[in-house]
């Protein structure tokens, strides 16, 4: 027949359309059709060959959703309490001057370091471990140098001349009857912000198709089922949109000035793509990125702990991993288990005996002073997203997983004007007393109960306006391919 699938298999369309690729034809090479005596047995229910296909739920598990009324959410994060600088330089052993630089390599224009006269400092090379202690005798005119003199020798150790050094203050020393410390150190903070973006989608079915009956019974991921074929398609559009809401918060990044995306018009005049800070982008910019194969080596994992020690040291953390990395963690932990050396395995609190179903995985563990709870992240395993080649376990997708601190952080909310406690990861959506844009849906057209226009179709619209807040990103770790 002319309407037989062109490539030998049915290809469903995104919306009901009478195409050659989605026409069910029971004619085959043997000439069987509806005119024959024995009709084919047809299963009414749709086979769920991919199981539950939805991907959302990650942000519901680790964060919260809160309303906002402005075009931007701004919050402040505390800086470190103690005074320290990286990448400092000693010009020569006999010269007491130390050039103070910040982690970026130089004191920003118009700013000065916070080290004051009479301060006691430690100067050391993070690579070699060589160090000297000194007292600051004077501050440079431009505020980017100090004059410091070592306690142990007349001049600086030659091993400290040349390398990039770390300098931190551990106290001060004054003589009897002297005046107090000159100058004061103001508390500084880091201001962060993000802007929401508008996300839209639409489902459409014309009036003639909506009136047609006799479609195959289907089931959807939200638990509904029935013979209403156009509700099946609408339900899938809604589920897809809900996935997009979460995926947008995870994958988005702002459009850089001068980028190609920044020149794409998305509305009226002067309305161009702006983007928003997604989870991966925020952690890559303000957090930690590890590409050392963290799950296959205890040494590599311990390096993560050292990084956590230097940050907020949040005791409980969650690991959301792809299949490869999760199995690597299981293998690493199994190799440390005492029962692995003899016959059988001894994972968990009780030995696995021959009559028990052997559990070869771990849901959590403790290392040092930290507790970790790990789980598969479906988003990183799904073949239609970051799962890559679903048939190849060695196929890498760029992101292996992420470490997210549990609990809440205290920040200063610029809108409320007060300190508040918020989950480290949460979504802000636009809402007011008259307009809630968390998840809007409405029907237009002249079909399905709607009578808003003369369009002979039913259009179901979806809209949301939201952004993600990643507070304390310095406590997050993004695992990338080694």
C-alpha cells in the first residue's frame, strides 16, 4: 500500500499527523490484510520499552523552589575570615619586599591588601613546603607590597626566591606603651546574582483529529492510561516540558559578551539571548572541578577531602553519579572491605552468606570526618541526554557526576535585607499575588472546551520563568572525564 512506512518501521510524530511514517498497515510481504480470514492479534496497550522516560526530580530531591518578584536575584556570600594571599613573590633574598597578589595573580586596580604593620606572617612555598615566619615592618605606598623580615635568618631563604608563595597572617607583636594597630580590616563579601529566563512549549491538535476515536490504549509516566490518544500526546508534551524546566536549570549558561548567542533576537527590538547560570556552569566558575578519576582511586578521592577541608567543610554530602563512576566507587570501596580478601564478601553490617542475595553496591560511606551518600543520576545515564551510547559502558559523556553539600547556608538576601537560611541549591521563580509563573498552562483555540479564537484546533500552552541559585558553590565539586 502507498501508506506503508517508508523505512520498514513506524516512526511516531510529535503531534497527530497522517503521515506515511506513522500509518499502521497490517499488510505484509505475504499479502495479509484486513480482507483475509484470520486477522492479526493486536495488543491494545502500548509497550513501555524505555520504562519511565522522565528525567526530572533531581532538584526536588536536593533543593527547594521559592517565589521572587524581580528580574534578578542577588545574594552575598561571606569571604574567608583570615587574611591570606596566594601567588606572592619575593624579589631577592636580601630585599625584604614581598609583592602581595591575590589568587588571580595581582591585586585589583584601586584595591589594597589587608596586611598591616606589625603583623606576624607565614611565608611558604606550597610545592616544596619550605617556609619562614616574619614580621611586617612597613606597607608599600601603593598597597600591593609589604616589607617583612624573617625571624630565623638575616635575609630570605634562597629557596623562597622565585616560586609563587602563600602568605597568611597569624597574629601581631607590639612593644609596651605603644599605640594600637594602624588601620582596620573591613569584612568583605562576594556578591552573586542570577536572572530568570522564560521557558515555553506548546501542544496542538486540530478539531478533526480530536473528534476521531479508536486509538490504541496507552500509559504515561504520571500513572494515567486510557484511549484518549490526544491526551497521551498532551501528557507527553507536559512531561517533556517539566523535564526541560529542570534540564534548563542544570545546563544553562549566560551568553558571553560578543558571543554568537548574544546576538540572537528572541523578542522585540533589543531583546536578545541572555541565558542564565545553570548548575554545571556555576560550579565550574565558582566551585571545584575534578578530572582525576575520583571513583577509581582512594588517593584521588582523598584529594577531594583536602579541598573540602579548605572550604566550608560541610559534614554531609551527596554524590550524584553516572553509571560508570558509581560502579567505580563500588569497586573501590569493595577493595577496601576486609571480606574481600577471603572467601565471599563482607559488605555492610552483616556477612553475605550463600543464602543471601549478594549486595555488591554501597549507598553511602564515611571517610575522614565526612559522610557521603551516593546514587545514580538518571540524567547522566539516559541515552537521549548525557548518557551517550547506551550500549557502551565505557562511553563517557563529559560529566561524571557532582558532589552537592546537604543542608542549608546562611546568606544575606539583598531583597529582604536580612540574613536568611536557604538550601545550597534552590530554584527561584517569578510570582506575585496576581501572577504565578512557576508552571503555567492554558488552552486556546475552539476545540476541547476552549473558545478563545476561530482556530479549528486545541492549543495547550506551557510557560515558566525561573532561575537557579547555587549558594556556597565553593563546597560543590563537578566530576569530569579524566
